[in-house]
């Protein structure tokens, strides 16, 4: 077991956890600043359950976005690949082999005849 790899993994996890928690706090502060009312008063004093559910949903959505960004693979910056010049060749028709093909004659579709039920006698 390579302890350097384990230690770097633990450090990376701690850093990303800290960054995620800070981003969640910033998101929650933005929600508090944008809302035209006091979220604390509405949830704690007025027992506004609907607002609590909405705030929880927003926090969950922000956390999913932050987690997907942190978990996305990161690649080091690389030089763009050099353009490869490809010589274009003129398209040449394939040589005819054997007989020339004749166009296929198709028959016109026949109309479908349906029987209508006879009216009941009265």
C-alpha cells in the first residue's frame, strides 16, 4: 500500500469537502439575500412548512450541482492537437462488373376494398 497515495486522497477529500461546504453556505446566503422576507422568521416563528420544503429542495439541488462539478474528471491543460492535412482524392466511380443493372419497375399500389356492414332490417 502506498501511503503517499492514501494521504493525497485524504487531503483532496478534505479540500473538496471544505470547498463544497463553503459553496453551499454562499448559496444559502444568496437565497436569504434575494428573498423579500425573513426566512428565519417564516420557518421558526410562523411554522411555514412549505417554505422549509422549498429551501431544503434548493439546498439539495445546489449540493447535487456542486457534487457533480467536484466529481467530474479534470484533465491537465494540453496543447491543442496539430491539424493534420489530408490529401483529398477525387471520387472515382467503381468499375462496372458483369451486367449493367436495369431499373426496377414497381407496380402501383392497389386500393384496399373494405366491406361495409349491412344495415339491420327494421
